[in-house]
């Protein structure tokens, strides 16, 4: 399930839409009808290219030249053609169902559930509410990447492309998050202790490190042995890590020992490592982790009173994230979902088993 819950980016920029909720990336992919998802994956043109004409490759993209003749749309029962030969929905739907059906069904279920909750409680989402969610997302990306407005806009576009968030899914995603934020509003209480903890997280000691996660202890042992033999951490991370940081060679944001959103074993290991040292194998909720400490960052000296308003806002957003994640998971787990199509059932099982 894909949520935006406001203020954490990856590793986010990769995780940012796997949840703007990330703390334990809860994703409830944005809602719309499964047929809508399929529609986004088809080629819908005023004319479909015929099998004659010319093309060229430019910057890795296939370009159709203007002199290429076109044939009329073949109708809703023919979503596409390949070399002029029609592709039928009977051919395409099983593949689409197995590829993305589970995610699409999850989105649809989650949005229906949220819609009923909003209607029951009289919650009405306005354009201002969804604009606020988009602003929170942009703010999160800007803070994580240290980017200006123009760069933030490009990064947001990259995230949307990476997650296949076209206009329909993106709008639904913003609405979903706005509903959840209103549903949990009464659960959020900003205390002085929470503000002090946030100050330690943001301005206290932090550890800059690289991370590799794997599913089994055997895999972790093999990875650690290769690292100890001198193989580059980044290459091993890219090849084996299941964490979203794999594509960045295992680089993650600096970790505070005061941040409870990271596994306690990971934080404990970082406390005793010297820069350049490799941790033992660490058991985590989703498998096993190995971390290498690159640098210990000392407190920056910023006084809590100088940034109290900022810290209180950060605490509120974090509490909202956690409450939204919990509520979203509870609502989805309580849904009565019956699946009759075997291809969709397989996709759903794979998704629930992850």
C-alpha cells in the first residue's frame, strides 16, 4: 500500500513514495480500479502505428518519425498491436494480473475501506488537503536531498516515474494520505520528552554508514566473508542487498543512536565500531544486516530552544506517520477479500508473503 505520510525520504528518495510514511516503509499503493491500472499500461492513441514506416533510436528511446502511417483505433477489446497484429485483453490480462494485480487490488481495497471510514465520520477532503500532502512530500525530499525548488521538482518527478505514479494514482495517493491524517489527528500528542528525543536525533551524535540486508544468516555470512576479503562494499551491496539502498552501494542517511525507528541491534553495533570497521551479523525483523561505519558525526551544537518549533512539527509528523501506518495496516488486514482469478490470486499471495 503506498502512502505519503510526511517526512522521511530514503534512502528515501527511493522510499519516499513507498511511504512518505517511512519509518518502517508502509506502502498502500494508491487506489483506483484494477481496470484503470491496466488502462495505464496500454497504448491509447488517436491512431496506432502500422507495420510500415521508419523509426530511429535516440538516447536509448525508440522514436517514431512523422512519415509513419497510422491505422485507426481498433476498439476497447484491442488495447494494443505488435507489428500491426492486435493484442487482446485475453492475452494481456493474465500477465498484468500476475505482474501488478496484487498491488492494484490492495490499492483498491484500501481506498474503498478509507472511503467508507471518511464517509462514516463525515470527513471531506478538499483540494487544500491534497495540496498540503504534496507540499509535505516536496519538503521531505528537499530536506533529505538538500535540494532547491527546481531540483526537488525533478526528484519528485523521478520518484513518480519510478513508482509508476501517473496523474490518477498520484491524485489518489495524496487523497488517501489526507484521509488517514485526519483519521489519526486525535491520537497525536507532542510532549517535551518527544521534542528532546527529536533534538538528539537531529542534532546529536550520528553515524554515517553503509548497510547490506539479506534474507538468511547463511547469505549474511557469505557476504561478510567477501567483505572481509577486501571486495568493495558498494559492489557487494548492489549485488546482494535487499535494502532500497542497494542501488546506492548501501549508503544510507546518518543514523542517530536515539532514533527508535532503526533496529536496536543496528544502533548498538554502530556505537562500538570504529570508522572503517565492519559489524558482526545483526538479526533484524526482516532478516539479517551487516553495517560498516564510515564516520562518527559529532553533535552540531544547535540549542533545543533555537529550533523548538521545527522539532515540535517534526515530532507531530512522525507520530502521524506511525499512527497512520498502524491504522492502515489494521484496516487492510480486516478487509474480507475473496479472489477468484488464479493469476490475480498468485500475485496477491506473493505480495502478502513479502
